[in-house]
C-alpha cells in the first residue's frame, strides 16, 4: 500500500537548569529561513547564505557545526554525528566561517556550498543540519545559591533533492483513537518508506453504517524525510457514539495519493 510530512522550519531550544525555573535568553538569532531546500543534479553545486543577527549591544561569539537529523512518530528526535545516517548530505557541504564574533546590533553571513558527487546512483532526498550556537550565551546566575545555565542553538535544515528523482511512498504504521475531554482525536502514525521527501495533507472521512458521510476532518501538513515518521492528530470533535467506516487520506500532491480504510468504534 502506498501513502505519505520540517519542516518546515526548525528551531532547537536547549535549557539546562540546576534547581531553578528561571533562565537567560540569547541576543543572537537567525535573520531569515531555517530551511534550505535545493534541487541539484549529480556533479553540480548550489550555494546559499545564512544571516546571523546579534540584537544585543555586546559582541557575541558564535560557532557553526554539523549534525544529522532524524525523527519518529513516538516523539523521538535524534541528532547523530554528521554523515551517520544513510541519506546524510553532510559530507557534501562546506561552510565558512566556522567560529566568529558577531558585533553588537549587527549581522554576519555564513556562506555554504552543497556539492553533489558525480554518482549516477544517487536518487531522492538527502539532508542534514547546520547548527548555529552562541558560545557566550551560557550565563551563570546566582539566586539564593542556585546556579542557572541556559544555551540556545538554532538548527538550519539543508535539504538536497537529486533533481526530480526518487519514489514517493508512505506507510500507515498505526491508527488509534484517544479522548481529549469531550472530543475524540484520531492518532495516525505515518512513515516515509520512499526515497524522496513528502509533505502530505492528511485527513479522515467518516461514514455511518448506512453510508452517510458524517464529515471530513483535517490535520496539519508536516514534512517527512525518507526513513522518518510522524504522528498526525486529527480532531473529530464531538462525534456521537457508534461504528464508522473511516477513510484516511494522505495527499502528497500530483498523483501521489495514499489511503487507508479503517473501522472506527466510538463508545
């Protein structure tokens, strides 16, 4: 059976606290996109730039480094070492500068190039992340003898599609019904088992035992990389008790449409 989710844009906030709930915030931010997606053929390259803005009055030390990135429907998110996952493009990327100061109330540009190897066997989507981390944003504070440290870093997704190649294919892993107060929520777990990134629009259509359509219920659009998975939440509202025929649709655009028939019992 076929079927079909960043990023869009991705922001990572790390807060390390020892015995306290208060923290300090960074003055460094990304001025622009947190996702760069490019279609590049083998043997070719593409360049782009990341603008890093210091909104504070003091100079800030920043470092840039690479990580791979995967996520799963159970909520697990991992950042392996660059080049670890099968579809990592980390080794294709060069960037500069790596460690630098951003003056107060100013911007510094990090330039990067994605050079795709000249291999005819490459197909589909490859990706990794450039991490931007202010080094002097670790600010110790003393509050009644308690030390508080905070670190903020940003993850910029670098996505490389090998032209228009790569099969789109997804798998419905599981479907479950949960109750949120008086509302019913359908949990649909979806894995990308294809070769190319997908961004499915997911919805459920409910029909009663007579075949009458009860309604169509939407979910949000999310990015799913090959080998990763997501859990989509479809709010059914206050649907009455009963047995319903449910058709779950994942639309990846064009002719890439995937569906699942499911019998839903609401009690």
